[in-house]
C-alpha cells in the first residue's frame, strides 16, 4: 500500500485529491457510510444480541422445562462469555486505534 506521506508534495496532493474523489464516488454508490451511522447500527445490533442472550435462559426454562439450576448455569456461562467477548472487542479496538502520537 502506498504511503502518501512519502510522496513529493505535488504527487501527495494528487493522491489525496484522487482519494477524495474515490470516497465521494463510493459514498454515492452506497459502498461507504459515515462512521457515526455504522456505530449507531452496530449499537442497535449489539443491544439486540445482548437482549436475546439475557432472556434465553428464561425462555428455555419455560419452553423446555429447564431446572432453576440449569437456568442459573446458563446465566453464569452467558455472562462469562459476554465478558470474554467484551474484553476481546476492547483489545482489538485498542490495537486498531490509529497512532496519533506526533500528529498535529
């Protein structure tokens, strides 16, 4: 991948102009969405998944006659797995965060 910071000023300017045009075209074509829209959609999806996981043990208790012990075990396991997933997401987000040290 080309690093535009390494280009001479005139070529760097051309590269950024072409990238700007590419982004405009891809946005109009529906291939790109604003980060805020993506984050909002992700938040809704995450909330739906969390709600599903939160109610699953109780639904199974009712629908397939799980014992209270089984329901408690499911709640504990779901909580443990959700925490693992959260830690993994936070860790990966930190790794992908752009390095802004020295940026002006």
